[in-house]
C-alpha cells in the first residue's frame, strides 16, 4: 500500500475527505519526525513505539573492490510493534 492508497482507506474508515485525511497524515508524520529529532520516544499503546537509536561506527567492505571501509556512526529510527498490531499479522 502506498501513501495515496493509505489516505483513501483512512478517509473511508474515518468518514473524512481525502484532503482532510492527507492533512492529518502529513501532520502526524511531521510531528513524529520533529519529536524523534529531539531524541524523544513516541509510544502509541497497542500500535507501537517509535524511538531513536545510535548506531556505532563500524567496519564494512566495498562489494565491488573488496576494500575495507569505515561506516560512520549515525542515528537511526526504530519501530517496535505493539501487541494489537502484532496480533493482526499472522
């Protein structure tokens, strides 16, 4: 499912227009991004938890040249599914 299909499905279930639903989804994504950028977690009970983790610098290998390279440290977004969401996938 892509973003447009998600907006269509959400609009139908919530009884909103696609314009309203797109605005709500974009506001949600923007808020999640800003919150994670500040280093905070977002916990939606039953759905899941978004958090930021630090990935340490590590050694890697260029697959074409086989030369060893250093992959720099960076922050990555993590998502852990909640029990209600996990129960839908079998």
